């Protein structure tokens, strides 16, 4: 009986963690990107802005980040896996990333 209670407790804990992860994942986007439309966001130190980007067909894309105070890095992820990244190794306040993306949904950081 005691073993069943621990098993049930573990299952309940696992279910709560899974629900917490899905809620955090759903709330992590700061918005959606639209072709040709700039997005303005504010960052605190060590923060990341995250945007959803959906393409109906394969496309060549250029993403650019302009800042007056931080050295930005651009990342594109698909289903959590890193697809492309442009690290800002020169310390510039403008970063640009060119990529060819297939149809689908991406996360841009």
C-alpha cells in the first residue's frame, strides 16, 4: 500500500511538472513576427526576447536587431532545436542573420 502511495505521488508530481512546463512554454513568446513589420522590445540584463515566426512556404529571410546599448545575438529555433545563430563577436550594436527556412513555425530569439 505504501509503495502505491509513493507511485501515485510521483505520478502526480510528474503530471504537475508537465503542466507547469506546458504553461511556461505557452507564455514564453513576446509576440509574433510579420514580414516587413518591425518589432520593438525592451530587454533587461541577461534577458531574451522570444518571437514566433511562421512561414507558409520556404523563404530566404533576413533578421536584424538594432540596439543602442547591448550587443545582440540572433537565434532561430525550430521545435526547440537551434536552426541558425548569428553571434555578435565584434561588439556591434547591430546584428543581422540571413537564413533559408522551410515552411513551418520557428522561434526567434
